[in-house]
C-alpha cells in the first residue's frame, strides 16, 4: 500500500505518547502562567504598600472625562504632601491655575475667590478634579480583582466600591503607572495617561 509523500505514519506507541504529552504540556503552560500571575500580584502588592506609606507624591495626567453628552480633556498636576492632596489644572489654558484642594468628605475648587463646578461624572459624585485622588486611593486601598499582561505590561483591575473600579497599566521594569481608567458601573468615565510619576 502506497502512502502520500506528505503523510506521516504514526505507530501505536507514538499515538500513546501524544495522548500523554499533550495534556502535560497544557498543564505546564497553565502552571507557568500561574507563576507569572503570582509574581505580578506580589509585585503589585509591594507597589501598593510602598504607595500607602508615602507622605509625598507628584505626577501629571492627561485626562479625558466622559459625560453622557460630551467628552472633556484636561492636563492636571497631582500633588500629595503630608496628607493634603491638590489637583491643579495645567490645560485648558483658559482655566489653567485653578486648584482643587481635597479635604475629608469634600472637594473644594480654589482660585482666589472663584469656585468652579465641573459637574459629576457618575451618581457617586466623581468629577474630573476628584478623579486623580480617587485613582490614588484605588492604588493604595483598592481590592485587587484581577491581574493580566498586555504587550508584556502588567494590568490590574481594582475595586474601590460596589459602583467604582479602576483599571491600571504599569511599566514592567519599575511598576510605574502609565495608563488608567476609572469605571463607574460598566462605563469608563475617566481615562488618563500618567507621566512624571515621582
């Protein structure tokens, strides 16, 4: 009996080995991915603990806020020193310099005698000016719901409340946040690119 030049004959022993080896290879792949996930979780928890102990933090974020009828972009500077958090508008230029100082239980926007209402993004009262302090709170105290890799970079999903979660992407070598989304229910209400984290 002739066989095609492209056909490969398998002996009963080869078939048995394939049946044994394939499940073992799949199991090994799952174990290795689990090890990577465990290492990533350990790395994130170390980052979160270090951030929780800090009394000073500065970064800049290009933020896009999603309202039901429009999107609004800001360039914001975040600073935390001795427990006080401030967010300062760098762009748009017509409101540059307006500063939000966060006190327990309220957000007060200050610019000399001017108070601005940027509007709530969700029913819980999230605003563009409170988004960065909310993100920092999620990184410090949020429940780690899941962790995965995208293009070799770790991404975490953090739950802050029943209605609010955060998805944060990190630079793998330094565990520095580079991109974040705040999600109200199932809707992404804030997206930001993070720079100059220090």
